[in-house]
């Protein structure tokens, strides 16, 4: 017997039972094939729109498993993808007919409060990191949904509630452990392989299988002030313009985004139970006694539909607040745009296109950037959007695969209309069509792209890791 597996050059090869048995015998983890009982559940990822069937899933429990998996893939020239948290909306964790190197079993977090720092294995999720750092009053600046995988979030930049105060996730990264395409484990940091360390801070999974991250920790909470104020969608244009001006003068300890949700939610009885809204969401992580006053203008701008603002536990409250809005198995298609500024005409277009969403679960989130994120020179990391002050995330979220076309069309039309006003490229954690369009990936990195391609040629000349948002060597 043998298993038929796709190769890197889109052909097929057959791997014998003897070879597979020998490979499996050397692993601490295990291998799943399509006829194994756990295969169907193991191949599922967060985004229910993604339906791919790998030939093998290698579930790693130790970095030696990763090394063995990489060497196996290289020995047979196999198509490969890497699954860490499996949360990237584009579904890059899976490949059809190839080999998935699954890091989900490698999810440990070790905190050194004296440094302060944390070492995080690549299979960990943001919630794992928050739980480990909370007892010390510390945090890694990460994203806003606790089920998100730490690896993909970090490798593409990482934006969250500490963005303006502490920068991107990569701005707090001090070292990376990675298995290269040659099957060799190395460390990348400012002192060891600094060119690779530079590339990993924004360049995605193009350079190998990252098995662990070391982060600098920052003091947070435990209580912070959180603003969650809902106004009628009919006031959206004025609301976004007000929020734009407010955030221009806000302290860096305040991170915020403005949410546009244009369609009412339906209850089980068919009645609208959530009206269209524009919402101001903000987290103030500065001195606690100042927080209520800092967020007051967001609460008093107009007459709100609801004001849910107040003190909140950062790790267990703020960081989990939106988990219920992004459950596993729902369909997701997101895209993003960067802007140096938002003039009134651009705001009009954003609101107008937001009003045409195809699903009541969808939203448009306008992020205020700035602060420490903008203070890092553009050439210091591969992430290339340091001069932008706003990001617009267009999120189509819906139930039922039969509605794929309507929802992806809404996102595509929105982005096509706004792209001429925006900067080149996208945020690769909200990637849209970037996975299939090289010019969009190139635009993410601006002047850093040529250097990234040179580093790619050095560490992955055969383009083994093409399953990510690919930088071709």
C-alpha cells in the first residue's frame, strides 16, 4: 500500500507504507490520514468557508517532530502547509492533497516576570498567553479575539488593544525559534541571524516553521477602562468624523476602533433585536484613575442607543469580549485597506459601502493606528505600513456556504471602490484576495519587499513555504 501525495511542482508521488511507518515511528506525535477516525475533525479550522483535504496531517508535540516533518517533506518534494492556531481567515493552514505540519499540540507559555518576558510555543492561542501573564500584571500586545493563534498574528504584524501604547506584536518580539527548509533549527534575534529576525517581523510564514517566540512583556491592569458606546447607524458619517478628530488628540494609552454594522440582527422569531449601529470601542491602559475622563467624549458625543462602558479586567474581559462574535465554523471573508488620513469624502464612501453589507453579522471596523506603532522606522521591521494612521477592516461574516458569493462580492466591491484612495497592500491577518495576487502581497511591504525577497532566496531558495502569502525567491 501507499499514499498518493501532491508535490511542490503540482504533480503526484506515492509514498510507501514502509516509508510512512518509519516516519511515524520517529515521532512523539502522530500522523493522520483521510481514513483515520480523527481526520475529519483534525482538518477543520476556524473559518467554516475553508474546506480542504490534506493527504497527511502530522500532529507535532515537540520541535524534533517538526524537524522530522520538514525533512520528510523535503525528501519527497511534497506540498506542505503549516497549521499553528488555524485562525487566519484565508485558511493558509491547510493545503489540499499535501502535508499539514500541525503545531496545535505545542502550546506552552513560560513567563519570566523578572525580565519581564515570555516564551510562547507556536501552537498557543492568545488566551493561553493572557492566562499565563495575568497573574503577574503583564501582557504581550496581541490581537482582540482570544482564540486567535499567536503565530500567524505575530508573523503578520499583530494589532490589538495595546497598539498605540506598546506597538505591534512584532515590536515586542525579541527572539524566534524556527526550523528552516533545510530541516535545521535556528534562533533569530537581534544578535543571531538578524536578517532573518528582521524578515520574520511581518514577513509571515515564508522562511520556515516557527516553533517558538520570545516576547517582552508590558505592565497592564488588571483593570482598565473600556468604552463601548453604540449610536444609530444613521449618524455614522458624523460619528466617524468626530472619532477621527478625537483620536488625533487622544493619549497613546487609548487604542480604539469604530465599528459600522448596518443591518439589524434577527431573533429566532424573525424580529429585529439589534438595530444598525455605529459603535465607538476603546481601551485605555494608562493610569486607571484617568480612564473615565479620557473616554468621556466618546460616551457623550450624542445620545447613545446603549453605553456599556466601564472598568473591565484586561485579560479576562477585554481580551475575550469579542469571542462570541467570531465562533468557529462560521464563514468569514475579510479584507483591509490602509490610509494615511481619512478625509470626509473617504468617510462618506466607507459608510455608503458599509450600508450595503450582505449579512447582518458583517461589519466594517475602522482602526486608529498611530502612537508607538507609527514611531518605529519603516525599515526596522518587514512590516511596511508605519506611516499609516488608519486601517479599515471589511469583515463579511455569515452562516451558510450557499451565501459565499454575495458576501465575498460585497467585500470585493467595497475594497475596489476604496483602494484608489488607500495605500498599496493589505494587513495580511485580514488578507482578502492577497493570497492569489502577488502584487497585493508586494504592496504590503513597500520598500522592504526587495530585502525580503533576498532573505527568502537565502533561507528558502526552493520556495518550499509557498503555502503562506508567498514571497517568491
